């Protein structure tokens, strides 16, 4: 999986909005441990840990492991589900969504999610072709680029959505 990952860092600074109609509308976090071994790092640590053995290192159990087919299948379902969940909780529909900033895991997943939700290319951000999958940094980096490109404006409805190891998925719905 090493060829899939990029190197990046990102952060988002939050503060209260003076406008009660703007800000984070809701967040949604899910996990399904039944599929944890499909995308994981079994022994993510250094030799300083007493339970990490030389055999674990020699067997490559310190590196990410992924069942790509299973991850794609789950992400293609869970991404749209968690985005729709946030919209429904707030009495909104996909027609009102101005921008989706998905975790930049795989361009095919992003395309599949956009297709399922009926989003046009200008309604979602993709920069994986520039950086690869920067894991947890991918959403802040993509959000920054969308703002720099003026793709997000005041009062836009923005969805941040992620899918990750241990089979977790989440979204945050924001009125910008």
C-alpha cells in the first residue's frame, strides 16, 4: 500500500460563529470492528514495546494491510450513507449541498460517491492526484485548497466525510 500514501499535514482552527445560522450543524461517527483487519496496521509501534517481536517486524506486521476490494465496497456504501445521514438530521437534502470535501483515499471511491449522490465535478473536491492519500491530513488540505480556489463561499453547505482504518466512517456538516 506504500504507493498509495502521500506525506502531508493539515489542521483546522475552529471558533464560535457570531452568526447562529452558521457553523458546524452536526457530526456523525461510526465504526464496525467486524472489518477491522481489512484495513489496519496490526503492530503500529517501535521496538520499545515489549509485545512487539522481531518476528512481527520480519513478517511485515508493522506495515499497513488492506483488502482493497473490501475497503472499496464498504467505502462506496458508507460514504454516501453518512453524508445523507447528516443532511437528513438537519432537514436538508443533497440538492442543497454546495461542496463535499471527502477524505482523499482513492479517486475511484470519490467518483463513486459523487455519482451515487448525483454531485457534479464542481460540487466535490479532489486533490489525490497531487499528494496521494495523506490520511488524516487529506480533509484539511483539500478544504484549504477549496477555499483558496473560492469554491466555498459564505453560507455554503459543506460536508466533510471520511472513511478509515478499523472500518470507521464519519461526516461533519457545516454551514460556512
